[in-house]
C-alpha cells in the first residue's frame, strides 16, 4: 500500500492504544483516507491483515460510514457546507461557481485532476456563512467572487507546481 512513512508510523502507534487490535479499525481507516484520499480494495485487505480480521469485516465498516470514500479524489479537496446557515447565505451558488471554474460536477475529479468538489454538513462556522474548506483550510463568507479568487489561487499553485 502506497502511504507516507509518517502514516505507517502513526498506524503502528495507534494500534498500541487499543487492548485488542481489531478495535483500531476506524482510526486506521481515517489515517489511510487522510493520506491516500480514499479507501481502496487493497487498503481494506491490508487493514484486515494488520488487525487480524477478515476483509469482509473491514469492507462492512467502510461501506457503513458515509465519510469513507471508495474512489480517488482530485489533488485538492473542496468541501462546501450546505447546512441551513450556509444554504441561506448562498452556499449552493458558491458551489456552482466552483463547479464552473473547474469544469466539473460534484464528487468527481475535475478534468485537470486538480480538484474534487463535495457538499458537506455544518463546518461549525455558521456565523461566517457560506463556508468552504479547501483541504484543511477554512474559508469564510465565500460568495461567488471569493470562490473565483480561491479557484484562481488553486490554479496558480497547480501551474507553479508543473513549472
Ligand atoms: S451551516 Fe455552514 S458552517 Fe454551519
């Protein structure tokens, strides 16, 4: 499985926090998704082996919890809040703007491979709605103009990394 050495180290450490290995299944899956962006079939098999479980046990956990993704995502992950305050303040329009900017739909990888845009529930910053997270960074009061600015920053950074 292709993960950063730090992730493997964290996995080893997390397992020691539990009296029985199998109890570490959720934290391990979170660590893998944080690093790889999604949970692949080989990741599930790897976790099963690591925790002395059957692959079906891990598969059941992954498919039960909606926060686990089964497909790869773009290099950057744009999460647009769609809960009440953000929805009322224009979150849906913000999302449309991102989709237009990256020429993509929801939950897909944009044609340039750069982003995946997703709706999420409340990001606990309702007073500054509409709110968007790009990877781990929270952006507040993201109207359409600000969405275009954020998109431009992402594109500039992507260009910089190519050159
Ligand atoms: S409703 Fe969007 S952050 Fe709470």
